[in-house]
C-alpha cells in the first residue's frame, strides 16, 4: 500500500482499505479516500458491495443445525441402509 496523503488511491489500495474497514480498522482518512475512490471506480464499488454482503452473512448466518442426538440417529440409519445394500 502506498503511503502519503494522496486523496486518489489505486484499486489495490482501495481494496486494502475496504478490507480494513470491514474489520473496523480503517482510519477516518482512509475511509474518506475509499469513498472518493468508490465514486469513480465501478469495479471497487462491486468489490466493496460483495465484501459488505459477506460480512453480513458471517454476522447473521441464518443457519439452523440439528442437535447431536438427531445427527447420531441419522448416522445409524445410514449405516443400517449401507449394510443392507452389501
């Protein structure tokens, strides 16, 4: 990543700032530079959008898992069916 107080950053730097922003590690100045870059760069807007969606999916996965006894029961049923096929 380049150093300095440039307002315009490369796509590589913008993606790095986007990743830092995802984990709340980007400074205010980096956020400003990122937002300016996103105004004119469609590819980085898409990257940022996908990054945001990924973060939301990890925070609220909406996955329902079954309890251990149900898993064990399913394993036993599978083993039984497999042994019947032999």
